[in-house]
C-alpha cells in the first residue's frame, strides 16, 4: 500500500484540574489508535465533539507531540523529531480550520494572508509572493482583484476559500481539514467540498478530513474512521461503512443521517444516556454504557480493534469468534 500517513498506537493525554481543590486528573483525548492514509485519498475522521478527532489531526501534523505511539509521514517516523527537524516536513502538511474568522488575521490583506506560509517556507521575493497569491486566489474561485482587501470584507465561504488558498500556497502533499465547512450554510458547504475535490485532483492532494457529521463526509471520503471517547471504533471504505456499518455506535450515527432515498431509510437508533466524561471513561468497551447490544463482557474487557473483512476494522465484542458462533449467548 502507498501510505502517506501511518498512525500506530497513538495516545495523547491532557491534564485537567477537577474543581478548585481537586487533584490533577488526566483526560486521555486519544487512546491507542491506528490507521493509515493512502496517497491521494480522503480519509475522514468522524465522531461527536470531544471524541479526539481534532487532537488526532494535530498529532498527525505534529502541532502536538504524542505521549505514546508513532506517526509516519511519507515513510519517515516523525514522532520524535525536534521542531527544527520538523520544519521542512511541516511544509508538506498544512491545516485548514473550522472557523475562518478566527484563523485569519483581520488586519492583514488577503494577499499577505495567502502568502504568509511562503515567507516561512520559501525564499520568494515579495513580488513573487504577490504574484503567486493572486494565482492562488483564482485557483480557489476568488479573483486577483480581492488580493488588496481585508478578510473581514468577505463572507464565511469566501474566507474558507482564502484559508484553503493559504494552505495550498506551499504545495503541501497532505491537508488536514478540521471541520472546514461546519460554520457554513448548507448551500455553501457543498461549494467548498466541491472545491476541495477539484483541488485534490488538480494537485494530487491527500486529505485528512475531520467532521462531526456523517452526511458531510459522504461525498468527499474514500475511507472513514469513526471515533468515540478517544478510541477509533471502526474504519472502512466509504461504501462499506454506509452499507454495512459493523459497530453499534456507527449504526446509531448513520441512523440519524437524513437519506434522500426512502428505501435506504433505517430506523433511527436513539442512544440511551449522555456521553460519559473523557476524564473518567467507562471500563471495558468505552461505549458500553450506551450500547444497545451491550453484553456482560463489554463492561470489563476492552474489545480489540481488528480487521473483520478486507479493509474493514472494528473494535466490538459482537465480532469475537466465540460470540459470533453462539449469536451472543457466549457472554
Ligand atoms: Fe457494544 Fe459490547 Fe460492541 Fe462495545 S463491545 S460496542 S458495548 S457490543
Ligand atoms: Mg474538534
């Protein structure tokens, strides 16, 4: 396989203070996850807010250092590299964020926003940077005429185009897009998704696309990973995931996605209970407090994440061999 990114057993915790006199506790934001992203594909990470998908994006681009596990980029283990050693690699992995309002400096002209990464990563002259910025603005569907204006003069969708032009400026091979369309109107969302797909073809880009919304990722994804409370619970090709979701959490998420074709409509699965705190996650399978298929074993033993059919991995005791043979009675 032609992996651009390989993530192996990645974990990351943050310390959090519990109450004024509370002791420090640890929030295990990412819990021993493994996946790969092939060159030229879009791999999406999906899950509710707080499931660890943004932290994973920051670990992949090494904005954060992992506590355990490894990130391989284009055949090199980048997990332990110093910031200096990371600099030439970082040029190849750019991020696009959810909120273009927050990520773009309102006091900078658009041409300078777009060209800013070029100052860090290239030796281009100011004139060359201006020329490239104007070309990039056209590439993302704006015009060179916009270059002298300020970010606050643009709509949300236009600002996201500016953010994308900025990410593209240094010709990265990987773009990590963290909820890139979540702040936009639905009609604008599809325009930005289409733009991302066009750019992927044009530049051979690889995407790690992060979203809480399975209806947003359906059109752009080649493969999808589903996260719950810091753990990766299922990964599969897009079609396999939508047609044959194996994990009860994925099944519940998909049951709430609106589908235009009524014959594909599944009965809505309402999960009981609230999302547990990631500071004190449930023992065993982290999903067991809400799982409609929970068995005795699930409360004590964490399921192993493994391949059930080619390219389709899941972490769930329902697919343990002994349990599959007896239809669940083994517990
Ligand atoms: Fe549900 Fe058990 Fe599977 Fe967890 S391991 S998803 S609790 S059936
Ligand atoms: Mg997030």
